[in-house]
C-alpha cells in the first residue's frame, strides 16, 4: 500500500488552505482528517509534546495544529520509567483526557504497540473511540527502552513481524483517515542507511501513512541522508531532540513534512517545579513566588470553569433566597488629596479599574448578583452597571452606621456587608460565604505584618487566637475597637460581614435600638458590635492571614496597583 501526496483523497474533497494545504475550516472536521491534512501540508508542520489534559490545552492555545502525546513525558508525569512500566490502559486514560480537553489531532507515541498484532488491533479500536487521530509505533522489542538510553544495544523487531502490526492497524481501523506512523529506530540501534531504507519500504508497503526517522546524533546527518535517499512517496517525520540547533529551513529543503518537539513541555515543567518547590522550602513561605507563577484564575480558565457555572445556572434548581451585597461607599477619602476632589475614593482607579468595579466583579464572581451601593460624596460620579444605588446625602461628619441605616430596607435575607475601599483575594469571600454562624466577621490574624497603624483601626479580641490546628470549636468575637491593648489583639477586622437571614434581622433590630441614641449619627461598626456583644449576641470570627488591602491614602493606593 503506497502513501499518497495528492492534495485530495477519497472522502476528503474539500478545498485546501492556501498556505499549508489543510482545510480552511480545520477545527470543524474530524481529528483524524485534520491529521491526514497535516501530513499532506505543503509547508513544514510542527507538533508539540503534551502529557496530560492541561498541557494539551496549552499546546492548542499556543497555536500548534497538532499534539504529540509523548510516551516519555506521560511516563515521567506518572513517575515511572519509559520502559512500558505504565500500562497501555493507563496511557489510554491519559490521552483520553488530552483528547477531551482539545479540538486538534493527537499523535500518540504508542511505543512498540504494547504487544503483538492482536494488541495493536485492540489499541486502534480504543484510540478511535477516544478520537485520537493517529498512533506511532517503533520497530523495537517489547518492553521498549527509551532511544536515548544505550540505544546501540537495543534490538530491532523482526521486519515482517513489525509490518504485520502495521497491517493489523489498517485492517482494524474503522475510520479511513486514522493514521499509523512507523518509527524507524535503525539509526538509534547502530544500523546503516541501507537497512533503514529497507525497513522503510517494507513498512510503507504494509500501509504506514508516514515514517518517523529517529536519530540521536548531535547533527541531522542521518535524517537528511534518509530524506535524500527516500523517494518521497510517504511523508517523513523527524524528532530533532539532539540536533535542535539545526535551522528548520534545512528540514524544509530536505522535503521533511513534520517536526515533533517531543519533550520540551515536561522538561520545562520539571525545571519550574524544582525552582518553585526549593524556594518555598528554603523560605518557608510562598510570598516570594506568588507573583512568579500562574494565578489561580488561569487554572480555572484552562479548566473551562465558567462553562460549569453556566451549566449550573441552567440545570441546577434555583435557590429561593440569594445572597445580597451591601457596599458602603459614601465617604470622600480625603487622605487621597487631589484624586478625590471630584470623585469619591470608591471610584479611584486601581490598575485601570475603579475600586468599586473591582468589588462588584468579585461579588458577581461569587454569584452575588443583587448588589446595593450606598453612595454620598460625589454621588453623581459613582456608577456601575447592574447595581442599585442608595444615597446618603448626610455623609459629611457622620459615621458608618448612618450609611448602613440608609440601606435598611435591603438588610434582609443572606447579606454580605462590605466597605467600598477594600481589595481582597477571591478565596476570602468564597470562604466567608461557607462559614457557619448568623453573623460572621472576617479578621486578619496577620495584623502586625501591615506595619504602622494608620487611621481608625478595628482591632479584634476573640475567644481564641488564630491557629493552624483544626478545631471544631467556633471562634467568637470578644471585643472590637481602635484602642485595644496590644497583648489582647488577635487580629484586625477588614470590613467584611456575612449575615444569614436571622443575622440580618438581628442587625436591623440593633440598628433600630441604636438609632434612638443621640450620638447615632457618629456611630461606627465597632459600636454596633459592642452593642451586639452586650446584648448576648454571638458573632463568629473568620480568620485570614493577609491577602487584603484597604485604600486609605496614597501609599495604600501605590500598593494596590501591584496587589
């Protein structure tokens, strides 16, 4: 059976891409057909190694038209040697995840085929079921040994036995575009060009769709000699792991069709993980590596987490009660000087986005859609899409409770109360929402790290200090205020409260009673909490250790730009 270089094949009579002879609607056709089109491309095609679903997704997003599912890399990721120590079913499970995560074709490094012709037939059926486009098998003995480990001492398979495996693939496949690539290991094992060519012709005659010529020399002499001697009747693929410095134009001129970068993702992962792990171990902290690694949101993006959120909206029963957020953003923020002359600090830009908009985005990311903002100073400048506004025209020289009282009609059901000038990591809000207790306040146990105290600080005393040891015992608020003795301080309240429906009712009743006091217009949240504690109401403490910031002055704003 001879390979064909015609620009069209039976069953593939669509117009080809003008540059590389692939379909214009490349991603819309079967992965097997995509791979066949890559083999027929006029220009040199590059495949990139991947070893799990995540790395496969990264390869696709980088722009590669296909993926090399490397046996070496998959073995390494599983922590075993590249000697068929990972079973073929374990490899199959990995490539299934890779296929599910991507829309481009995968060429599986199938080692020697995991056995004889019968194993090959079963393997092909399983690969087709998982939308794997092609398999590459090498003419060595099972169990295989990696080509770069004493390759010259490795024994090649019997030529007729290996050709039988190729025939078994072609007979077993149900998709006419499924491809088998015959990998020639003759140069690795120390054989000459004549032997490699003899085997190549036999494998082509058996039905191979392409030939992968392997060499571990530091120069491309062997593969170029093969390409020059080959009649071009079957596409040639190479893996320039050792002769990587050769310009790719050399391969193009030699008529080579495809280049595989075979192990660079797993090698780069090893380097990055070793560096990060050693640094964390050495410094006993993740503080200095956090900005050098991918953020959590990038993991969620690659996992397509947003799709699940949309699916949950569609398929899961809706909650009768949804959480509401009330944001207090009435103050000017005079410590920011000219920046708040015409607008309040809630609208000051941090990284190109106003503080208030960042808060709103975080609430929506936590599926809190009903958001109330109490505005005051420069209220005409306070705007955000999909937000309900309440005005506090008495903001000047008044306390925080007056602003909260303006939103009293919205203080019902499950509510998160927040200051409008704070930034915090996403997990803080997520964990707060999971906390039990009718009233829960978020308290930073690492309050001393924040340096010299500025302004009015809501220090907290609790029934128990923060501890890494897990305890079933709830931590309750003991006291709050700016003048607590240092020895009794367990943390700093950051300006976040969660209230259940019962907790909201407790807050409304407390506000009603406090409103009767002549000094109510000047009262702050610490006054509210003292009142609750005096009346016997338990307030739960949710401890965090940093990862938040309040923007009070220009120094805070400078830190916020890099938060």
